[in-house]
C-alpha cells in the first residue's frame, strides 16, 4: 500500500513534489499551481528496477534504473536512469491500482489514466 512520505525535500524554483512508497513502488508526483505537472513511477524496487515517467514538458519515458550497487567494499553510487528497450510491465496498472487505495483520487486517477494511455 502506497504511503506518503511526509518530509520530501522541496527544491526552490522547482515544482512542488510529493512522494508515496511501499516495498515495490515509489511514486513521485510534481505539482505546478495545484495541478499535476508530472510523475515518476518506479517499480520492481527489489530489482531490476524500472521507472515510468510522464511530464507536461516531455511526455512519456520508460527507463531501467541502474541502482549504483557495485558490491564488495565499494561505496554505493547514485542511481541513474539507463535507456531501456524493456517494455513497461503489462501488470503495472493492476499493481499500481492495488497499491493506491489511500492515494488522493486525483493522483490515483491521473496516474492510472496516463498508464492506460501509454
């Protein structure tokens, strides 16, 4: 079940953001003037993680996430998006809906519709 993380860092000059997480999904939602301006739905967090995104400025994107894990004694690096030919998981809409019972209806409906439209 996606639960909101209360202390999301806000960056001056950027759209306001909210974060919702569970064991498998992280959903970042950006707002401009109280309207959704974009979202990033990271899923399969246990690996290999993927990110499905939509923004007003750039539309849709789908990436594999390089976690930055290298093993051994090396320090973990920052995760980065890697170009991906991997299709969006067919069950991501069902998984998102099942996890989003406690989300604001506006967010749940918006993200669900964007997944359907993709």
